[in-house]
C-alpha cells in the first residue's frame, strides 16, 4: 500500500489501492494484523527476551494510562477544529453504522499495532545504538512516512507520541494516547441533528 500511495503512476494500473470494496478492507485488516507477528517473534528470539511486553516497555500504571489519554483526546479535538477552520472540512453528519465501523477499524487495532511496532520494537532497537532522542526522531519520521496520504497532519500527533514515549517510558501509554486521538475524531461525526 505504501508503494502504491507513493507512486501516483501506479494508481491507474493498480486499482485496489482504493478502499471501495469490503473484500479489500478485509484483506487490509487481516494483512495489517498478521504482518507484525513474524517480526515480533524474530525480535523476541533474537534478543533472547523473557517477555515481549517487558522488552518494548509496554507496562505502565493505571494513573499514567489515564493521564496519557487526555493529550490524545485534546489533540484530536484541536485537529478537528483546525481542520474545520482552515481547510473547511468541519462537522460531517455520519450514520451510526459508519461511526461504529470507524471506531472499530481505527480506534484500537491500528493504534496498538503501530505503537507496538514504532514506539516499541523500532524505538528499542534504535535506542540501544543511537540513544533516545535520535531514535525517537527517526521513529517519528518513519511513522509520518507510513501515512503517505496525510503525513503532514500526522506529524504533530507523531511528535506527541514520541514525547509520550520518552516521558512515560511506556508503549501502553502511547497506545492510550493514540487510541484517544483516533476516537476523538468520532465527536465530529455524531448524528446530532437526527
């Protein structure tokens, strides 16, 4: 998908990059969910780690988890308001089914997978060699590049998530922040007038 999105000349030749069919969405979800599996197994075996959660710094207290959600929620609301003010893409009245589908598809699974990979596996492997600041900068750029359609709008969230990782030392806190950000976008889709 990254290659197709980054090369506009492939758009007309490969038409599956559009998510206009349910089967392609299903393949994308299954592929996106399964692809990190072998990478995780390789990482754990190579490092001879006792626990994968410990190796990436997953754990944090419930207090930290709760306080990590607030910046994500606020950033999502600010992003939506700025998008409405500057780009003219404000409130969109969506059906309940569309809101539930959006919540399920982007609320929990993608943030979990992305945080485990970027601020977990990738950050830990780079930090051992280059240090925390350089590694979080590299991971932030990689995270933005992995969202080719809207990498510039992802940059503030990526910086927030990088700061969250450095401050809390927890991937779980980054997940809470990321999920809160994604779910806050639902606030601008609620069917208020119905």
